[in-house]
C-alpha cells in the first residue's frame, strides 16, 4: 500500500498460513490498483450484503493480475474482481481460491470449471485426509455400500 499504484516492488505471495502447503513465492510485481476492499455482493449468494476484504492490492506479474487481500473471504461473488477493476467475463482464465462456494456466481460465466486439488484441509479428495477418531468402516471413505469403490 505504501509503494503506491504504478510502483514495481518485491513481494512474498502465499504460503503464510500453513507451512505444509509450501513456502511463499517471491516475485517482482507492478502495483496496478489499491483499495479498501469493500464491496456489495450482487450475485446469487448474499446479494446486497457488504463484504470487506481489508486493504486490497491488484498486482501484475508477467501479464497476470493477482488480487491480494488482507482479510480472508469466500470468493462467492463476481464483485471480488469487479470492485478491483477486473472484469471476470473478459478473462480467458480466472482462478479463484475456493472449494465450492464460487460455483453459483462463476459457474454461469465459465466455459469450463477445473477443480485443482492443492492438498491441505480443503482437499476435494476426502480419502487424502487423516481421520484419527472415526469408527471404521464408514462411507464414503471406505467404500461401504459402494460397488464402485476402490476399497
């Protein structure tokens, strides 16, 4: 925020929450936009509700715009991008960090949705998660009553 719009700066992106998910990525970026990160949802979920992303910066790295926020939110509305001067319908590729909540707003504008399993506690493959206090066998982890299971 201190560098200002147009500044070229060194940043450390991601990797600040869980060290098992990898280290931050260091990059040289251009500050494209700065804002307070406040917007009103206008999509199918929470329409009219104000959302605060906290101080927000749009950074450009090799032609890619990255919205960096200081307060975690679910990416449930196109306003996450529109409020930052990015039209998601004009992008050929749009990446949102969300497991499920993005679908109501972004599904209708997507030619294709590709879910990426980056691991961690939000993996869409529940078989990868370590359950230590669970009676076994249990569906769907152990294929109980599932003729197509790998179990």
